[in-house]
């Protein structure tokens, strides 16, 4: 029998793996600005839903896996995800009581912060410049948040992840 606090860990891990797969699926070059930050969105959901289970260690490990998967400087996404998980853990109670449209706006703002951190760190490590289309994924994240939130919430309730 599973311990009460560890129920459904496989569901959480599977959702992160699916987020990584969605991130590396090839898209036409013209669609790249519209690619959402799946790992950020899934991480944000689990931190808001289960802040006692998902925290900085999860952000650090999945960020390292993400960096290794896409070939960026090791630690770039780990640092950015850890900072955003910290902000989310400070505000998860407030975010939970927001209506879904306000949550989407909040996630859009946090996506902008995440993208700014990733861009700043990639420039520090010598990556090329970006254009205005780089910032478009924050709007896509905000638009996708309500559907992802409802989907993951229903999955969490169905499998009784706590």
C-alpha cells in the first residue's frame, strides 16, 4: 500500500514527461514563436495544486533534464524554473482563489518573467539575440492555461493524486 503523501507520483512524472515530449516535437520554423512553454505550464499547475509535494527540487531536476534534452547551457532552465517555483509557492493560495481568467493573466505575467530570465541567462552565456516573436509564447501560455488547468485538475482528481 502506498504512503498517503506519495499517492499518484507516477501521474505527476508522466505529465512532466509529456510536457517534455510536446516541447521537442518538431514544428515548422514559422510556428516556433507560437510554441508554448509546456514544462513551465505543467510545473506551475503542480506547484499551485500540490505545493507541499512539488517544489524547488522538482523544478531543479526537471530544468536540468530539459536543458540536457534541448541542448542549452546546463542550469539555464533550472535556475529560471526554481525562481518561478519560489514565486508560485509564495503566492499559491492567492492564485488558487483567482477566477480562471485571472489565473491565466497571472500565468502570462509569470511566463514573461520566465522568458526574460531565460533570455538574460542565455545572453550571459553567449547565445544569439532574439526578436519580438520570442515574447509571443507568454501570450500563448496565458491562452492555454485555462484548458491545461482544467485537464490536469480532472486528471489529478480522477487518479486521486494528493
